[in-house]
C-alpha cells in the first residue's frame, strides 16, 4: 500500500490549525509527536465507558479495565517483538524506565566497577548513571563521538573503554540531537563478551524504525509513548524475562507484592514487581491504540518516509548560507532529527522568528548539553520529522530560515 502522507495527516486534527493566519508546520516530533484521532478516542472511550482500577475490582468495569490495560501491554509486546507480554513494564516515561534500571542494577556494583555511556546521550541517560556511580563508588566512562557525530568505536577500542571492569553499558539507539543511528548490536556484543548488562534508550528509535528487541541484543530497552503518537504519562521498559525475574523492585507499594507481613514482604513476578500503585491505565489503552495505528501503516513504510523526508531536509538546509548541521549530513544510518546552528543568530531567536511564521521547531541544548559542548556550541535549533511531515513543510522551514537571516541582517 502506497504511503499517503496527506491521508495520514487527516488523522491528526491539530495539523489543520493555523498560527497567526499561517498553516501550522509542526517540526518538533522528536520532542513529542502529535496524536491521531483514534488514540484520543480510545482514551475517551475508556474513561467514559470502562473506567475502573485494574486487578483489584471484582466487577464488570474492573474486569473490562484490566482486560484493556493488559491488552495494551500485549499490543506493545507484539509491536516490539517481545517474547512474552510479561517482559513489558509500564512506567510513566522513558526517564523513569532508565532510573529504574540504574536503581535495580545498583545492588550489583562495587567500587572499581565501570559504567559506560556516551557523550551523545539525553540527560535522562546520563544523570541516573552519575547518581549510581556516586552511590556505589563505580566509575562512569563514555564513548566520544567523531566530528561527523558517530560513536568513536575505534577510539573506544584503543583506550579499552569496554573491559573486564565494565558492568553496565547504556546508550541511545538513535540520538535525539544528531539523528545518528548507533551500531547497537555491535555494542551489545562487545558488552556481553565481558559480562556487562546492556541497556538502550530507544525513545527516538521505536517511533521511527521497525524494532525487534530480541534482535537488538540488549538486555533492557526503554522508550516512551508520547513520541510514538501515543499519550503522555506512559513509558515502557522491556527486559529479558529471566533478568527481570532476578532483579529487586524499584518502588514499593500496592500491586507489586506477593505477600505482605509486618515482618517482611515477598514480591510479585515481572512485570507487576516493577509497577507499584495504580498504573497508567488509560494511557496504556491509548498506547495500545497508537501501536495499532502505526502497525496498520507499517513501520517499514514509516521508516522509508522518515528517510526520504530527512534526505530532502538535509539537502534543503545545505542551501542556507553558513548553516552548520550537527551530526551526519548524509541520510545514512540517520533518524529524523536535524540540529543546526545559523551564524550570528541565537537558536532561541531562530525558533521565535520561525514560530512567527507558524513553524514549530526547538531551540536549546535539547537535554543534551555535554554533546553540544563536545561540538563547541552552547545550543542549537532542531527540526524533527515524522510520518505526517511533508516536503512542503521542509520548504517552509528553508524559506523561514532565509527570512530569519534577512531579519537579522544576514
């Protein structure tokens, strides 16, 4: 079935909006994606017709809510190729999922052990590991990146970055700033060769690429719902079931227990061991609808569109005088986020001028300050694309950047 972007855009009512009399050009999907009508309607239907708490209420609404919640889990498991639904843990976002990993793996660390991340990580995949290193006396080390914005595997090998002291490796599958698609299978193999646990932040990958978590080679994979046409307030941690079953709980409370006595407690098996309290029920229903929507279009088709529109954007941005693209300038092993700087104009000013023309981009360090420091810039402007992005919107961005340069006398 041919990918029809205009047909897809009709599913997203917000894309019909105007901003100051101009059509909305939404180029901030790496920050959060827009939501199709079917996702909003699924959440509305749940609240209006099936609302109850899950796993506790012995009545019709409780049974319906539980079936819908676990149905969302099953849909996500199928979407990412999990071996069983019990490998899917619901969190409130990817940040919580990564903090969960850092917390429960911390009991295994001792002074002298090493944790490996990379300089291109989102702060959510830096700060939890810094805190863990402080708690345990472990050492935090990281991959550098090349000038092109790819992980420096050669340099890492030369310095022995991954070695017998390495216990945890946690890296992004796709950079939220550079768009770089990292060689995660190779990294996982290197980690497993020394007995390390390998974690992926797949927040930018799962929305864009066909994902089979068993094929990736990682032990734990975190991502979030709101970047993949799903609702806010829900994230996912996938883990190998045998690993999840041997890890301690993250939070204590209702639903994560087996038996509670005043003298001690035992804990439920995964995934409920990691889902203390009332979970994001309606959000799981909405995320189940989101993966159904993406699956109906086809992730191969979405990835191909992302590749095409990113290639078109890279070529268009190269026509803007002096503009510097951070990261790969060719659409090879690259996702749909393009960050850039415009000489003499602060990214916040670029964003504001573009917004005056209805074009929504992001300006700042995109929760990746160390990466910006690595490239010698304080911040950048980021345009990011998704299944509903058109070439006409890319043309509007390029025209808007020309307007911005003229406005500032460039």
